[in-house]
């Protein structure tokens, strides 16, 4: 479907020419109608990089010609929550997940980015589009998950789920240099991917996870558990695999309510951290990419021109051909 090129509406807007975009599982949720706040007929896509084409009068952080990453979250930077780094809870009426949900997103040629001073980050000269592609969404998620998990170098960290967000979480957990990292994943393709690219990581199947983690950890369970899978049994697995007084970070978005069986976990004294991701560390993430400390390019397994986006969806949605992430180029 053809739509006119977007124009500036607010003085805080920027127009970005998309040079590379991706498809996220949330785009599939919109396609299947499971995101009630998504506006019908919206152009989806909230993972992208591009070049600033035009800025409103109040945009000072970027200028036309700058290469930028686009943050999936729109936030004001001024309210109580933003000032405390909780940008996911921004109280601005335009705040939250707007791009590719409530307003047209990035699986096209041009996108209007509201509150652009917060929503755009300049890409360092030596960082390619492909290296920066995941910064504004899944990589920011992994970075946040690792950060709030308070990982120390004595820790055994268990990550449940090795999808795109799980792998991004793994990359960010590695920055904290814990003693040991275990990843739990069912899919053989993804297990092989982890084995090939991150041989230092121990891989377990969901069925054996509790037993192996319990036996091989010094204190009967993982010190930190990060649940990224969002499956039927993975929430239970997360707290069961945690040692007493562990931190369990829940990044996963579930289809259904989960049971928190307090009598069963009484005495385990767990700390749970949950919720919507605060994607406010993009500048730091870009610096880490520039310094060679994070590399998400192995995750981008497929490239398509924008004209073949339907094929890109088919591959991504059906998890064909070993796909992890696709890059789509207008
Ligand atoms: Zn997403
Ligand atoms: Zn705010």
C-alpha cells in the first residue's frame, strides 16, 4: 500500500529516511490482531536505522544528514518517570510504544519520529547500519535485563530462551563477566547457533534445566535467572532454577496469567523484577558497539529488499531457514 511521505507535525518531530529495518515478534502480534491499541491499517515496524531528513524547530539533538538509531519507545525526558530512567512509564500522552503501533512505523521509506530529542541517537561513524540495527529495541531490552539483574562476577546466570531477545540478553550479560552463563533453549537450530557463536556458554534443554542447574551451581540454583522465553512452563522454570535469595528478572511477555505459588517458594526469599523495558541506554549501547564489545551482526541471518518484505515475513514468522533476525532495506 502506498502512503504519502510523512511530514513534521510537532516542533519536536523529526523525519527519518529509513536505510535499514527489521521485523520484530511484536509486528506479528499486530498482524494477528493481538495488540488492541494498534491502529488498523498502521504501517508497522519499530526496529530501524536511518538518516535524518528534516527536523522540527525544537529538535536539537540531531540534524539533517545524521545517521541515527530509532528508539521503539517515545518518551519526553521530562516527567518524573523519565527523569528517573523509567522511560517505559513516561506520562506524556505521546509516550510509550507509538511507532509502528499507534502511529506509522518504519517498514517503509520515511518515518515521522515524535519527541526526536529522546527517540533518536546518532550512530558513530565507524558503526554500520547492520551493527546498529537492533539497538533501539531488542538489544536495548537485553541491555536493560542484564543491568537490572545486578550481575556480579561470582554469579551463575541462567537465561531462559535463545530467541533474538534472549541472544541480545546473553551478549549484554557477557559484558558483566559472570562466572558462568547457562542458556535454556528447546530449538535445535538455536542451540547450534549458540554453540557456534558463543562456545563458552553452557546450553541445556528445558526438560533437564532444573536438574542440571541445581547440580552444577554451587548453592543449589542460579544466582540470577533471566526469563525471556514467555512459554507455558518457563515462568515456573525460572523461579525453580533460582537459588534462595536469587534475583529473577522476567522480560518475557506472556499470553496468559502466570501462577506465583507463594507457599511453594516460601523461604526461598526471591527478588522478582518484571516489566516493560526502559530503553534509555541507547547511547551507551552504541558506544559499546563502537568499542567492539557488543556485536549483534551474527543475529541478522537474512537480508531482503523492502519490495520482498512479504517473503521476509514468511521466513521470520515460520522460523524457516535458521532465521534469527531479518534486515529489510528500502
Ligand atoms: Zn519489538
Ligand atoms: Zn516522560
